C-alpha cells in the first residue's frame, strides 16, 4: 500500500542554514537578482549591492523588501563598509562579465583588468571574513564555466579554474566559513547574455542551439543557477566544492563550444 500522506517537509528541514538568516548578494544582475527573489521566498533577509543604481532599482521593483547598497567590489573599504553594515550569515558574489580574447590579439591592460574585476572582490571578501569573528557562515562565488576550453576566449576559459583553486584554498583557510562556487555555462535570460549576443534574435538562436545539443534538452536559465546557489548556501557541510549548473555543456560536442565563442565582451 502506497503512503500518500504529505511529508510535511519545510525549507528549514532541507536547508537548515537558510531560514531566518541574512544573505548579502554582491552583483544584482540576472543570477544575483534570481537568487535574491528565491532567498526571500525561503525566508531569508536579503541585502543586494551593485556598483550602480539601475539594477538595484529593477530589483526593488520586483522585491520591495530587499535592502540595497552601492558598492565598488574592487575596493576593500567599500566591501568592508557593506559587510559591516549588513552583517551577513551568507555572502554571494555574483559580479563580473564575460570577456573574449584570443591568443595573438591579447590586450594586456584590458585582460589584466578583467582578471582584477573577477578576482579582487574574492580577495576583499576573504579579507573581511578573516578579520571577522570566527563563526559558521558561507561564501558562495558564481564562477565562470569550468570544463572544456572555449576556443577564442582565453580569459574566460582561465577564470573558472582559477576560482576553483581559490575556493579550495579559502575553504581551508577561512573555516568554519564554508566557501563554494557555483559554475554555470551560458545562461540565456540575463543582461550579460544579451550584451554578448548583441540582439534578441542572437539570444534566441543560442537558446535553440543549446536546447538541441545539451543533454537536458533545454538551455540553462538564471532560476536554475539560483536554485543551486541556495542549495549550497543551505547545506551545512558543503565546503570547497564546485556545483555545476551548465546542463551538461562539458559533455556536449566540441562544435557547440566553438559556436559559442565570444567575439565581444559585456557587463
């Protein structure tokens, strides 16, 4: 006889570190915004920070309860002020942009600036955690794709493995703070996707190509990544891990990866 009675499982049962806790999100774009909405639905108090106001205003329009702050994530004093003010139990870093560059045409200054844009916020947050009172909290980073190299995109291909190394090191160094990364492939419903693709039609074509060749049969969306972020944030024993949210992109034909190369860069 099948037991059809409801299990009565609540978010607090599955994700014990989430309900009633404080989450500070740095980066209020597509993934950061989706994570803010889901976190609020799960009973977290959410603060969101961004380098400029437009994305914060968009987030407030759909999530009036969110606390918003301007931050320069590459400046230690700005990060310190934000985290001192919000006193987070959990920190999500969802900043950065995709930058396309191929060997032979590397602009050293722009490429080093891209690396700084991705890595300096991690270092600044790590500094704040190390100087704060030791307590169980989490620090989750939205990394770049970690898998096959994306031809023609040297900087982007290098960033994911670099963040993986940092996550593993910081998980040991910053304990009991848990440090993890969530590694998406192309996400088709974010401002970054439109900035890189250049038009709605190009985003549609990319969505169709991914749906045709990814094992899951569809493209990845920001809500998919947000769901995995909240799972790792709420898992009290997860640290030093990389959670993949790329729909099997690493298993897809190499031709798909070549077709997804990035000629431009977007924020």
